[in-house]
C-alpha cells in the first residue's frame, strides 16, 4: 500500500481548525462534553463528513457515525474513532487526532477512488474524558453494553445537569439505538500521553492493551467550627482527613511501582471559607495498573487506610467505587495489522500498553480492536501545552490507514 498515501497537511489543518473551538489563552482547548462548544465542533465535523460523501447518523447517547460505503454494504463496517471533548485545560490533540485521522482515511480513499470491501465508519464518542460527567467513556460503554442507556443519560455534572438533558439542549439526542450491531474491527489513533515513545525515539506505538482503572468518590464529614476559638485537639477537620487521604493515595501508588498510578484529582471543601474549619470534603481517587490482582490489592489498601484516617480524626465517611475497568488485552490480529503497517512504512515502533483509558477499551468488548500511538512532546497531555509534530501525526494516520483498509479488505464480499 505504499502508493496509498494520506495527506498529512490536510490532517494538520483540520486539527488546527477544530482547535480554535474552545481555544485557551495558553494555546490549549477547553471544550467540555455537551457544551455549546462541543455542539459547534460536532456541527463542523458532520459538515466535513458530508462533504466527503458520508452518510451520518447519531444515536441516543449522542455518538456520531459517519459512513463511507464499501463494495458490500451488508458487511459490518471497519470503524475508526475517538472523541471531541477535552479536559478543562486540555490540548489540541487528545481525542480529536483520532477522529480526524479517521476522516483523513476516508478523504484519502476518496482521493484515490478506492473502494474497500466493507464500509468504513468514523465514530465520535460522547464524553470520553469524564471531566464533566463521570465516569469516563460512558457513551462508548453504553454502546458496548457495559452500561445501560438510562444509566448513561442520567449521569450528572457538578451543577446537576444530566447527559440526557444536555444532549437534548444541544440537539444531539439522536434517534438511533445505541450499539447492538456488529463491527468488523475498530481502530483508534491517539497521542501516547506519556513519555515512552519520545524517550526511546520511536514513531509508532503498537498498542497491545490498556491497564485497568478504578475510580472512587469519597466524602469526609466532620464538624464546621470557628478557626479561632476552636482548640486544635477537639477539631473534626474534614480537610485534614482529605490531606491525609491524598498522602495515603500517593503512598499506595509509589508502593506498586514501576507501573502503578494513583491520583486525587478533584477536591471540594465546604463551606470553603478562610476562617471556618471545613466540615465536609468531597474528593476523587483514580487508581491504575495493568495487573488486575495488583489493582485489587491497591483497592484493599485504600479502603483500610481511609477507614483509619476517618476514625483517627472522628469523621464520617461515604465511600463509593463509581467505576471499575479491568485491564484490557487488544485483538491479536488487529495489533498485528498495526505492527505490519509500521514495518511496511519503515517507521520505528514498539509494543506498548496504554496507561490511559480510551473508548477502544470498551469497544474491544464487542469488536476486534487495537490502537495506534504517536509521541507527544515531553509525554505531556491533559494540559494546554500538549504538543505533537505534524510528521508524527501523519505517520500514525498512515499506519491507521493501512491497518484499517487491510481489515476492511480481509472480509470477502457477497457481491
């Protein structure tokens, strides 16, 4: 397929165009799921897909599917996709690269007047980040049958707005059922979001799977009191409990190196007044590890440590694990097709396990799946300074193109 070359400049220009929607002063993007900015990005993406001759459908979770016909449209499609939503201080490439790489595959097929055996679809998954509505990847999870539709639509942000309400408000509560249809394969291209490829001078990460994740929500409740007259030994300071919990989370992560990650990413103290001892604190915990047994051990340690912290300070604790995604192995044939494409094009590459969760993790439950990683500068992502080179992005798209087309043509037509 050496003569089937994607247009890296067109891909880059498309990424930069969508980066204007929600652009921040520091060069990043803030485009939270189901906001007006998300709607604007969705509208532009759909217009580009229609210009490329695709038919477009939207399901009840707001997932978008743009389909290019194949020789046999009765065959299950090869799907490529990712997400348009970002973190509050996100970058230009996380998610959107995977969506627009899929569009570039279709545009290149059009340029070459090339017809694949199966249809090729580009998917946009709603609320991959989970930064506005927890948990992450909820809409691809509904597609894969991990969550039911009512659960997905009822997820609420911190202001109490649900996904269902916001989908209706922005006009993306589509009519199509969510999931329940076969796919020939699913591929997702993404920046690595870590430093391994850059540090080793590799252009392509052949993603063999993703590590497991557990998300928790914890509330410590003590007693609000005046910061001046209240003696230190008598205080029931919920924020002190949260501070000790942050240390415990970090200690658990450090004790399971080299691959464990443990993070407290959100804290809300009440009443949040400078001269009042906090009476209640809500915080989140994110645990990750590629080994399910180690992840379970981290979970047990966390529960023990938090119970002790609450008891020592005299706090009540509400503890909930809101999401558990086990370690995910990707399909061997799809992984091999990514590796072969990298080899055929002469790109330096290595096998890699994803440290982050992606929609591909859920789609792998219902379709053969793999991912393509490319380096990002200093391994930084979920940050406004997130950066990647046009050369690497083009290489990843080229590998994606060959892997997806090879899978699409591996299925014989009935026509």
